[in-house]
C-alpha cells in the first residue's frame, strides 16, 4: 500500500492526476484488504486523493476524502503540514 501511495504522490507531482487517482485508489484497496480502512496510512491516502479530486474539480469527492483523512488524523495524528494541507483542500472544495 505504501508503494502505491508513494506512486500516487509522484504522479500528482508530475501533474498526472488520473494516474495519481488510480494509484491512491489502489493503495486504499490494499490497506482496506490487509490492515483495515482505519489504518493510519489510509488517512494519508485519503489526503492525497482529496488533493487530486480537488484539482480535478470533483469537489464533492474531495470533501468526502478530506473529511475521512481528517477523521483519521484525529485518531492518529499526522504531521501538521499534512493536516493543514488537507484542511486547506477541504476549504477549497467546500468553496467549490
């Protein structure tokens, strides 16, 4: 799952948003199947997917992923920069 998360991040940095979305979805499926969707790394995947969806203009999907990521970060805190970036993406999606 972590490798697919990293691939999603790299694809997002390369502006390959469709590829990033696919990689994040694959990472989430692996975490869900192996350790559960509540695993802390699933929050990072949701945060990445939130950023991709917002950049694609899929505001409703971004809101779902951002909120799921932030919920995960409440249970297992993430670095401040990750949480704040997710909050910023959520605000942007809500502004839509």
